[in-house]
C-alpha cells in the first residue's frame, strides 16, 4: 500500500515533511464533532486510513484553531459550521498515526463540537471519499480509539473540557531541538501547555523569563511521547520546583501566539492552559529559563509593557473569568 500511496498533504505539512522526512513529529490538528438536530454525527471515509472518520485536519502557520476547524470541514464535506464548545486536546501517544507512506505523527488534536449552519453535504472526493450523517451508537464501534475517546468525552462532559491521562511513553524526546536541526530558524508550529497556579490569596504564580525579562505563567513546549497533562507537570517542575496536578482546562490558545526569538527562531505556538493545584515540591527558579518566581495579582501581568504576546495577554484576562472556561482562542 505504501508504494502506491501518494500523500495529498499541502501547505505547512508538505513543507515540513520536505525538511524532516517521515520521522515522528507533532502535528496540531482540529477535529470536528458535528451533530445535526437529530443528534446524528457527521462521519466520512478518508483516502488514507481504512476506518470511519470525522472532519478535521492540520493547522497552517498563522491560522487559529477555530479558523482551521471551519475551513477543514468546509473543504472536506461542503458544510459550513459554527463551533459551540471545546471538548479537549487529545495527544496521547496511543493515538500516534503511521500513514501508508511511512510518515509518523503524534497528533495534538483540538477537538470541538459544532453544528451545521449552511452549505450542502458534498465530499471533496480527494481526502474525503464519502460523507454522511450517522447515529452515534452506530458510528462509535467503527471509529478508531482516538475518535471514540473524543465522542465519549463530548457526551460525558457537556460543560468542562476533559483532562487527558498523565502519561509519558519512553523515550520522551524534546521536540523543539529536533525541528530546529532540520529547519533552522524557519517558522514552525509548536504545541505546549501553560499553568495557572494560585495561592490562598488568589494571586497567580508568575515567572520572569530570562530571554525577555517579562512576567508570564509557567509553561513550555510539549515533548514527543507525553500527553498535555504530563507536559505541564514536567514543565512546572523544571521551571519552579513544584509538583502540580492539573484540575481544569482553561482553554486553548492559538491566536496571537506567533513570536520571534532573539536568536532568529520563529514560532507559532499553540497552547492548552490548565488550572493547577500544588501537591508538593519547593519553590525555586531554574535560572535557565526563569530568573524569578513570585505570586502576584493577575493585574501585574496585564500591566506589563513590552513585547507581550497578544495570545498570552488574552490568557491572563481569561484567568479573571472562570465562568467562561473552557475558551477557544
């Protein structure tokens, strides 16, 4: 099959594969659970995998996850949709993909629930061979494990986004240096996680970053082999010395997350933010990425001047509005 399979990937994925080859990489996907008024789910048969699927696809540079979700659904099925809520991010290495041509992917899939608002059901005939509405009970057994988990999460947790299991599959490998070894300073999409940790006074743990001197919340990029929850636990411990437990998803952030580092590296970050509680450890800055740690009011973050990423400023504002969680930005 691999000898006959021709990838239809274009845009960012096609460019990235030309640099890194078939090796395991992260790709940020959006996955759409589209339900009609009768409660049926929109399903499709794809050209690359022989199992029942739902609409979705890979994020492009500079694109938000919401724009990606709407675009992919329209391209693949002909339907216009509106996004209703975040189900969660699904990045477990058990969901890793091996494409027929040998390309390996650890998906970092932002799953959302949507409903149709226009268009006509008309599969593109390329990536999507057929598409139709199907009862959830009929579709579930035909889905691969990742889609089954997403649909069950959407049905079981209609308000809060789900928390992934804390899991790391050895060997865990930092993803950032793998990409840079192949692409140099070129812009890349990197998934990661951020932690909002409060003290009893309601202040937020802030970290002053070494590279730009600005305050931020702890966090960083995901390594290959770990789930989102494992990534934030690792990053918080590395940067602050604290052990934490993620307790709630605040949201997913992709808009205004493009940054240029002092060494010339260009990054489009996509992050999931967690509310976390401290379970142990001793607070101390790592002095490699973080020079200072302190609990401060959220307003101290918002009052900063300088090259603050708009996406991070949005997260800081969202901290003050827990009734709106989980958000999709």
